[in-house]
C-alpha cells in the first residue's frame, strides 16, 4: 500500500495558486477561440478542406496541382478551407481565390514559419491546434490530402478516425498522388489490416487520385454540381443531427 502523501503545503503555496489561476483563465481563452471560430465561419455551408505541406514551393508540381484543385472546386461551387499558410495551403487558396467561391484560411499562430497567405477572403487566427482542427472538421464537406509532413499526417488520421468511429459523417476523403501515398496505403494493408488492427472496409474510407479531374469528380459524384433538397450537403457540424 502506498504511503499517504500530505499535499497541504503544496496546495497552500503561492506558486501552486498562481499556476492554478493561470490554467483557469486558459479555459476562457480556449472558449473565446471556439466562439470566434464559430461566429466567423457559421455562414460556410459548402466547403472542402485541403491539407498539405507548408514547405512546398511554387515550382513544385504539387503546388500547381493544388492550385488547379482549388480553382476547379471553386468553379463547382465549393468554398475552400486551408490552414491559411504557405506551400500547399497557399496554392489551394490561390486557386479558390481565382474562382467565384470563398477562400477561407484557419491560420495557426506559430513562432516562425506561418503567416496568412494573400489569397484569402476570410481569415480566422487560432492559438490552439485542437480548436483549429474542430473548425476544419465542423465546416468541411470533404477533404483533399496533398503530400505533406507530420501536420498533414496528423490531420489525415484525425479525419479517418472520426469517420471510422462515426463521430462525423462519412464525407469524401481524397489522397492526391498515388506515388506519394501508396507506400502508406500499402503499410496500412500489410501491417494494420493483416494484424487485425483495422477492418477491410476502413480502407474504403478514402480514395487515391492522380489527376485533378479525378479529385473534382469524387465531389461532383457525391454532391452534384449544386446542392439541392434531393442531394443535400453534409450537415454544418459534419455529423448526423442528434
């Protein structure tokens, strides 16, 4: 049996009270970010989120493809949501900005690398990554995963997990460029599926495309050219109504 620990001295210390007070006020900062995000984006009903590396340069083929995807989805009637920063985010925002649709950036405050790109109609800044993630999921009717690093993989598996566990509706998820994503998909099949860690139908939660037209067709097939009563978009919160 563990010996009893008397925490009285710790609980009465000024350092503890100061730390507890700071953590309490942090809750209100987090709440304010949720409120600001909801109020800023509540008008969004038909949007696709595009994820990808912040390090991709304009001369890169993936940058050019992301621009074409953003433009094509905008012409189809979809607003576009990105992280609002450089690289793939900038490319997709640029394409959307050149279309009739709204280009939206949910920007994260970082010490160095991220600043909002100039191709945004609406920008919402966030301090907390998890609040920003909620905005992506809540206001998106589908996702395009361009090649990227840890951040992209984090967002990718977050979305797949939410769909797999039925926390959000099974909206379209597209991986662009099979040469980049195939090793990961093969690993899912040869390791996760083979060892019984996922189900066969979990591999149907996403599509892999190599052409811009293929990407656009995934969303056209799901939603049509324009929303209608017979072919509605996913609900605003991305989940079935309670």
